[in-house]
């Protein structure tokens, strides 16, 4: 028995369908790659209380990179909530903190500027500014007397782009666009004051 395979040339519409399918696969691969996650987090005793150390991984998509390069300020927030479980009622929130960042491009100096409160730092490249923002170190999240030693506490942590602080035209654009949705899921773990609290 003999089998032969002949190659047929694809018609115009068939080639277009193949092209669209290929582009869709590339977009799905890009979206899967651009996921934001918290790689590690811990609460340890520090000066004046308990401090949070965390490593966050974010990838800005081309639309956000273009926006910040054109002078639009991007506002990011790291949020932490520490709760004490109660068996008879809802958990008691003992600490709620946020660390706010402002990232923008300064056209005169041709540098990216990262602001945290009253502290400012300039970077020649956007990647360097992002790396600095992704490493949270020695952030005081609770005073020593707020957390009870020997009692377990539930910690929740997330990082997100705060679209409410964008200029109004961008807020409208951000409502229906996944390009402006940069955030991690809430990461939760149990922390016992007096012992290292790793996630």
C-alpha cells in the first residue's frame, strides 16, 4: 500500500485565520508571562516594632511603559493587613498599613523618578526603578505593643497599581482595560510574634 501526501497551498482566508490564531497564542503567552506575584514575604522584629521584608515581581506591559515615558505618573501601593483571630467574632484588625510609590519620567533630566513619601530617587533606566520598588525592606508595619507575643496573627499582603490616582482621562481608560490592571493576589500567612514569620 502506498500513501502520498501532497501539500496544498492555503487560500487567502485560511492564511488570515492561521495568522490571527498565531497572534492570539502569542498574546496569551505574553499575558501569562506578565503576571504579578509576591515571591517571598516575612515579618521580623526590628527597631521599634515588627518590619516587613518582601520580594515582589511585576512586569509592566508596553502600554504602561509608554505612559510613564510620556510623563504620566504611575502610583503603586503595597498593602498589609494584620489581624488577630477571634473564635467568637470576626477577626480583629490590629494593623493596616500602605506604602505608596509614585513613578514618573522627568523629561529635563531624562531620568525616572521614584518617590516614597518625602524620599525621592532618580534612575537612568526604568528597570532600575522597578527593581527598587519590588524589594520592600525594613518597612515598619506594627509597633511591638500592638501584637501580642505568643498569639498567632493572620497577615495579608498585596501590591497593585492605584488607578484612582491617575489623571481623569486615564481613569476612564483604565476601567475597561486589562492593560491598567497590575496587581498581585492577596498573599496570606500566619505569623507568631516572637518567631520569624515567613511565607
